[in-house]
C-alpha cells in the first residue's frame, strides 16, 4: 500500500471502484500505470488501439506540443474520453529540462493526470528526477554513433537518428533503434544522405524505448494516487493538494527569513477550503549558508 501523509479512507476508493479507466497512451505506459491504479483505486483499465498521442507533440520535434505540459496531458485524457464515451481517464506527459534547483543538471519531469468527468475532478501527480539518459550529439562517423550508444544504455534504451536536429520530415527521422545492426544501417544511410557529412543522434525518450523514463512515470503515478487519497478536511473531497509554496524559513543562526520553503498552502478544488502546513520538508530552520545575511 502506498504511504500517505493522510489516513487512507475506504470512501475514496468507492469513487472509482469498478469503473472503466482509459489510459491514454500509445507508448505502453499502461505497463506501469495499470497495476498501480487497479490495485489502489479498484478500476478496470482499458486502452485504445491505435490511439495516436503523437498528435499532441513529439520529443523529436516534428510535431510541436501545444500548450503547457499539463494542458497536453489534459487534452490527451479529454480526447480518450471522447473516443470511448467513458468518464474516467489518465494521461501522462513528460518534459526534459534543467533541474529547477540545480540548473546544470538535466532532469525528467513527469506529469500523470487523472480526469474524472463524473465528479468534475482533475488530480495531478508528478515526479521530478535526475535519473535520465536524455542527451544528443552531432556525429560524423559510425564510431561516434557507437560511442554515443554505449554511453546512453543502448540497446536497452532506444535511439533516434536524423539528418539534422531541426529535421521535421518524418521520412528522415528514424526512431526506435534498439539493435546494433539497425543502428549501423541507419547511421550509414543518413551519412550518405547528409549534405555536410554531419548527422544528429539522440536518445529515444518515448516510454516504450526508455526504461529509465518508465520508472519515473511509475513514481509520478504513485504520487497521483497519494494525492487522490488526500481528502479535504472540510468536505472530504479527494485531491486536497498544494496550490502554493511560501518561502521564509528562518535562518538557524540569525533567525531572519530565507528563500527556503516555510509552508505549503493546500486548497480543495470543490469547496475552496484552504489550509497552511508549516515546515513541509520537516526542517524548521534553514542552513545559514542559505541566508543572505549570514552568507551574503
């Protein structure tokens, strides 16, 4: 059972038990999402054959994502419900960026969104992880491609080869490369097609070709379930979650406010009841190194 900072209530499970839940994916994310939500929510998970989530954006940039990460996940879920006529769906969306706290470290931010039209409910789980093989490189030789592959967990993790990082023609974007023979064949083909002798190689970040990313999606799903079971203290609606984080944690040496988080503000999306929770990290004073007075 997933741990939670709130006591689990059987009444929450009754919101979802025995309902069909559509997992809006074409990249086999149901492999990690389905076991968790079926066990914890009592739902019956289904997928849509040939559901094209690439229409909402691709990591290879040939189709740009419209809107924010959350908006893309929401649109996937809404489309899945329109297709099936069901009222409950989950969709996920990933982004790779600099870590918000460590700008020189790459991270994977995964959003898993539950949309419940029956109860007019949207709940979001997320995980930010530095465990990622997300990278890319311009190459001129097959040896450079093989060295890149060795450093990126190939062949367990797939690769993408294209003529240029700006390629938008699908005919020149080769995805899902997960054998050495296929890699060699594709690189040699692209090098012959290249006008300047340089081609582009990158990691395939689609979940079915990236076990590392799949684990982060699993953790985001666990966070979603945890958030679902957080009930509003006033109306017991699920998904009582943080809407704002406030800085001001006092310095452990001088007592002045720092930029570290002092409290989280939770709010119910049903009755709008809000509640402050101090010291969400369990730390009541900030390290003096984080203080602008003690460490200017």
